[in-house]
C-alpha cells in the first residue's frame, strides 16, 4: 500500500522554501584571509654587517 500526499501542508512548504536548494558555492580563495603575524619592525634592517667589520676589525 503506497501512501502519497499530493497537497503539501504549510510546514512542508516552509521547509522546502528554506532548505530546498543548496547554498551558493564558496571559492577557496574567499575562505582564506592572509595578514602579517606581527607588525613589521622598522629597526630590523638597520644593522649592516660590513659596518661592524670596519669598526672592530680594522
């Protein structure tokens, strides 16, 4: 005995409207956020190894 309903009730119509389709596909590029782990240090590149040699070895 097959039991089929031809007329959907209100709750079923609401469910189909909400969950009836899959959401839009999200690209992998849109799911990744890149930013620096720490702020760049302005004093980082001020050391000159040649200057150290001139000051201490000559």
